């Protein structure tokens, strides 16, 4: 722990102050010199900016704020230096490690990241909340899952030498493996974490292969060894067998209690190779992530592959050739910490005052003079399409949705977007997502982070239509399926799904897959009471409640992952919902021919349920390829919401009417009928 105690924070002065004291014994003379210089920086600022005042008088709020700001500035190391007194230039590639943490969902990546930050002083005595620091997005905190990869730089002293460690926390869910592969491109190694109570899960296998394909150095970690049900040795053996790793090299940790955590960073330094790259070569940087800052424009996260970047330099994007002046550059530690420059092998942020959100393309190369382009990322392939429309139909709401989308797209480059016009919902966007969860998260982030109100239409997978003349085209929206023209064949995307579960659940999960048009490929035993099932399933069947059914049929013990499979012929029809005899384009969907009658009926019943506030009679019908297969009539109904308030209690009456008005504002006009916003997610779940 001596090394950990001597480790220094990069950023927060409070932490710097405490770690500097703790590490004073180990500090080098350069460090001490640097530490001594900082108070004089503060002193200079005080003498210039602060009017002298009587120290015995209480400070006003603005004076307190000013004092706090000055204290913060005074604790900050000068530009080019990081706390601990290290010049950023002293971190030559051999003293840098860029690593990631990969694991199945919930196996403890973010908690390990938090613990490492705490150990190196990057978090210090943080008390504000218990959620993981790197899970910054509201949606991440609410759902307790990581959606975006995050980056943080740590300084850690090992065998008397300071190292700059760049840690990238990654998401675990299958829908976000695109984020994982992007983060891995900026790393040379990873901690492969497994929960000691659960062992290897489907996403552990998928992430292992992602890292393995990129030739990364892997450190196996068995986490949560404090759990009563933990089987650390068994898990280590599983990892050694499944991934052909040395069982002696497995680390055992509890990120919760801190047990074994002191071995992690020394292992990172000793077992993960330093970044390659040539410090004397012309500058080349890989842009591996970006996000929008309201005041500073586009913030780019980069790995300096060769050379060095400095404030004032001009850098150009390889894809467009557009050049920008570097305004600020620094490390994420975990907040932005300007250093004035970044050297070969370092991972940090870059501000160039870019306002055009489309100018920074993740995966692009940035250079100072044209060198060879770095390999980018494989383009993300959209597997689920859905329409996104503003809740209100006016042009202003559309514009604000468009702006919100641009900002979010910068931070989530995996979404494919094009403009769409719906007869029922007006102007909006057709978006392609990596999966269902990805779609949900994207819309939730639009609402939470950018205040956009959106209506999402029923998601659809991309079908291929083969026409009798031999031509073919991709269908991304069911309303575009030609019911009047003969289609020779419809091909649908499939996936190869892997389910790992306790032996006792196999029967129930097989039944679930068979009911979803699944074809069994493999059923094998993994030993220790666990089985592996592999199925070919139509991707469309994974929409809706599939994940939750896998979980409920295995009491939460099964894990599920999939990879893309081939396209297969399918017998499908276009299912339309008609209001007053007119198809509502936003509600069209493709379904298996045999399922059309019961899905059509279920949709009408659900709509009738949700639409009971209409003020005139509405005829609802379902049609399969243009042929009516079900019908429901919604009687005109005017609820007198104030009926209960006889006796003339005006305030109560007004409250009720206000609530009714509020309800109306959340309505969306679909052709001639008003529907509540909840209609769309409810219909999505119906099958
Ligand atoms: N008992 C115990 N619980 C732990 C340990 N590490 C993490 N946890 C808990 O496990 C849960 C999941 O931890 P996270 O760190 O969010 O897991 P994650 O892998 O980052 O999850 P995703 O980001 O969603 O993939 C949380 O409730 C943690 O408090 C540990 O060592 N012991």
C-alpha cells in the first residue's frame, strides 16, 4: 500500500493536498520544488484580484464564491504539470499504460474503476453520492448500468517511478459492444473481470474475443470475492480453461471491501505493454470519442499515437481535411485538467472551438501534417430501426429535436439517422440503433440530457425484399412495404444467440426460443451445473420482452448474448392499424403471417383501452397485407371529471380540470384522433 499512498491525484487540489502530505516521504526533489511553487501562484492572484478586507468580518456569498474559486485555482498545478509535481512531458511512452476494464454487465467494472481512482487520489473523500463516479449520465445512474465509455487519467507510483495510467471504463451490455470496441482501440490492455459468484457469462466471452482480436494484454480478475456465495478458485479455473490463460496470473479482488485491490495497478504496469508510437514522428491522433460542451463546443477524446500536440498548433481531420487551432488540451482526471500539451501514448481531450457537431467524426485521425491515416473503427451496423418524432407537431419542436439529436449523435456515433415524414406524426427522423436497449437509452438521453420530448414508433429490423425482376431493396419502415406489388421473397436478419444458464432452466429457455421461431444449434454442459444453449433466432423476435423473459425463466441466472447471423427467408405480412378506415403509417409493423390475427386483435384491444377518452366514435381495424382481420369500435365517451365535485368546491374542480388539461398536453394527434404518448411504448410491447 506504500505505493498507493504515494500516488498523486492529477486534478483536485483538495486531494492533492492530502496525497502530497501522505506521499511527502516519497516525493522527489522536483516534486517538492513544484509543490512549493504553487502557493506563490495563489499569492500572486490574491494580490492582484482580491480587495483587502477585515478578516474578522463575515464574507458575503459572492465573496465566498470568489474565495472558493481562488482556492481551487491555487491548488491547481501550473499548466504542463500534474499534481505530484510531474511534468506531463516526463511521461514518456514507457511510463504510460492505457487500459480498459471489460466484463459482463454488473460484474463490477465501474466499482473497480471507482476504487482505483480513490486509491490514486483522483476521487479522495468523495461523499456526494454512492453511485459510481464514471457512470455520469442520468440514465446510467437510474438504471445502474454503464452506457458510455469514460476516460480518466491516474498517476501511480510504482517502484519509485510515477506512471500515467489512462483508464477507460466500458459498458457491459451487448447493445453497447460498439462502445467497447472503440475504447479498446485506444488501449493496449484490459482487466477482464468476472464476478466470483457468477463465473463466466455470455458477455465475458464476447468481450474476451473483442479484446483478443485486437491483440490486447489481458489480466484476468475475479471480483466480488467477499460474497458468501463466491467461488474464486472455481472461477479462476473457468477463466484459465475458457480463455487459455495462466491460472497463476488471476487476481482476486473485492472492489467493495478493497481486498486484493492493491495488486491491480502494479499488475497493469508490469503486464500491460506500454503504448508504441514515435515521439519524434509527425503528430497523429486517434479520435476515439467526442461529446458536446455547451460553452466550449466539441470536446474530442484522443490518443496521441505519434508526436505531440500543443495549444496553438493547427490540426486537421483526415476525413475532411479541415484544419482547426488547438485551444486547449489536457487530461481527463476525471474532470478536464488542461496541461497545454499531450505527448506520444497519452490519452486526453482536445478543444478546438468546433461548433459544427458533425465536424468531429469518431474514428477519424487528426494530424498536423498529412501522414498515413490510422485505421478507424468498423462502422456500426444498425439492427433496429424506429421513427422518432417531436411530441408537439409544430416546426419549432421539430427544430429543437433536430438540435438535440445533433448534440447526442456527436456522443453516440453508432446511430444512423435520416429525415422522415409521417402522415400521422409529421416531420421526424428514422433512426437505426444497435439494439432495443440502445434505442431506449438513446431516447431517454434525448429527453433527460437535452430536454427533447419524443414519440418513438414500433421498432423494426431491416428486411430485404427480393422482387420478381431480380432486384432487391432494404425495408427500414413497415409502412413502405408494398402491399399492392408482388414480392418474391422477404429475407429477415437472424442472430446466433448464446445463453448460459443453470441446468434446471434449460427446458423453459428452450421453450421460449422455440416459441420465437428459434432453431437450436447447440446444447452443451459447461460443468458445475451450468449449460450453454446456442440458437439461431430472428432478430425481430428479440424485440420487446425477450430479455426479461430469459431473466424471469431462469430466476435471473441466465446470461444472454448474440452475434449477427445470416439473412433467412421469412413468411411475413404487413400489419396495419386503421383509424376510421385509414391506415396509420406510424403504427404499421411486419409480423409472421401466422401471428398476424392474434397480434392484430391484441393491438386493437390495447388501443381501445388506452383511447377511452375520445369524444366521438372511432372505428379501429387491423389489416394484414391490406385485408381486414380484426375490428373494434370505440364508443364516444365524454368523462365528466368534475362530476364528483358536486357541492360547488371550486378549488377542487379547478384542480381536476387542470389535471385534465395537463393530460391533454401529453396527447399526440394521430390522423383524426388524439392518442396519449404512452400509446406507443405500450403498443411496442404488444405481441
Ligand atoms: N459484494 C460485492 N459487490 C460488488 C463488488 N464490486 C461491485 N459490486 C456491486 O455490484 C453491482 C454492479 O457493480 P458495477 O460496478 O456497477 O458493475 P459494472 O460491471 O460496472 O456494470 P455495468 O456498467 O452495468 O456493466 C453494484 O451493486 C456494486 O456495488 C464487490 O467486490 N463485492
